[in-house]
C-alpha cells in the first residue's frame, strides 16, 4: 500500500478562511473527513496518506478550530446548525459532488446533516464513535445532559472549566486502558490547549459545547434518513468510550441492519490506537462502494468523482 503526501491548503467559504488537509488525486473518489471536538483535521494526519493512493481525502478545520479563521460571533454563530451549514458550503466551494463521509464525534452531526441535505451525493458512510441513539449514551454524558435540561450560568461555567489542556487530555485519553494510553499522542491535547489560549477561540468552543443539546432533536430525523436511504455503511468503533460504549455502535443496526460492524479494542479516538486495523477496514469498504480508477476494470467511467 503506497502512501500519499498530505497537502495543506486554505479556501474562502463565505468570507471565512478555512484550512484543510488533503491527500490523493483531485479526480479520485472523495472521502470527506469532518473532525471531532476538541480536535481538528490533525486527527486525520495518518489516515489521509493511508488512503491517498486511490482516494481523495479532504479534512477541513471548522471556524475557530485548527488553522481556520475565528470570525466574530456576529458573523458566525458557532452552533451546530452554523457548522453543519459551513461544511455544506465548503463542499460546494470545492466542487465536491459525491463522497463517502467519515462520521466521528461532532463531525458525525455535521456530516449526517450534509448527507440528509443531498442523499444522492452520498456514496457511503463510515461511522466511528459518533452516536445518534440517546438510550445508549454512556455515563460521561450525564453532566452534559444536566446542562441540556437546565442551562444555567453555573452549568456553563462548568463547561468552560474543561476548555483547557488538562480538560482536553482527559477527553483524548478517556476510558482507554493503561496498556493503550501511551499510543495517544500528547500533541492532540497540547495543540488544542494552545489554541484556546486565545480567548476568542475559547469563547467559540464554549458556544459550540453549550449548543450540543440542540442535536438531540435531530436524532430521530437522522435515524429516519438511515432507514429511508440505507447508505452503504461501515461501522468501526472503539468501545472503551464513556460517552459511546459498544451499545451505541450496535444501535445503528436498528436502522441499518446490513451495515458492516466492527468493534475494535480501542476508544473514542480510534485512529490513535488502532490505525492499521481501521485503514484495512476502510480501504476494503471504499473498494466496494467507491472504487478508484486503479480498482475498476479498464475503460469503466468514473461514477461522479468528487470534482
């Protein structure tokens, strides 16, 4: 399996400079990689080159995250609705018309809304620790749910208290067993911690974190989308996750009984601990649902490649 160089680029989306990482040929089938919280496109730094020999991976940083702009809240709302709309406009700006979407953490919300807006553009879904079944939420959700039920100033202050390097370290290590924890790069929490030293970014992240309760109303609609459209789906999951244990992965089979489900011995940030296994599963899945020119018979036309 040959690797591919990662390119680091920016594009203007509605007047906001968006940074993105990209690997693979521009005419190859597209894998869209919206990142999770509290991360950035950095989380896909190893996956992108592992796919780039046959597919075009595209991983943007959201406004306020990574190397993208942090516009004033009067210009960009830093809500789940605003980020989902930004992702849609990003794909339109790059001319992406067909893609597999990688759904993980907050990126699962943004990616699913993109899929719902244009189901015909979705070649498939890869779901990795991104949940939409509240009856399977793990115990770490409870402090957040208290805030969703009663969004007080005190509760908001408690959310803000975790927006720092130590809070991020706890998020990235999560419930991983000690035997796996040393596989997780400290760059993840140190880079995120450095970003929120800027009070504008810290405020942007708090606004998004405080808005997370708005996603609950979307869950039934997202489940209905899956039932109705049945996109080809790979579920690859790390069950050592206090937010999203194994039951949160299996719950997808209620609406996608034909999905390919794999529970690996990892946690919420599976690409840090089990990259090789994930790459193998993802490449097998992409070969089936979105074959590249190198995997199609000679002379077969490209079915709506991404640009």
